[in-house]
C-alpha cells in the first residue's frame, strides 16, 4: 500500500514537471494561483527561475518608485 502511494506521488510529479516544460506560461499563472493556497516554496517552484526573476525585478521597481515619490 505504501509503495503504491509512493509510486503515485512519483508519477504525478513527473507529469507535473513535463507539463511545466511544455507550457511555461501556464506555470507562471499557476505560481500566482498557488500563492493563495500554498506556501512561498510552492510559488517559487511554480514560477521557475525566470518568473521569480521577473517578480523580484518588479518588486524592486515598485519599491524604488515608492521611495522616489
């Protein structure tokens, strides 16, 4: 029984990784949708390294604009 659950988790993770590779824009929106129900780790994993870079850059721009005005 435990092996079946482990195998199921492994196969679903493989399917999720393949989907992220095939459709990167969906992973970006998925990352933001996970933010409402998940943790910060889920957001980072959903966004990927490019999405996380864009998010950090956006936060820096907003913070700089806030400080200047």
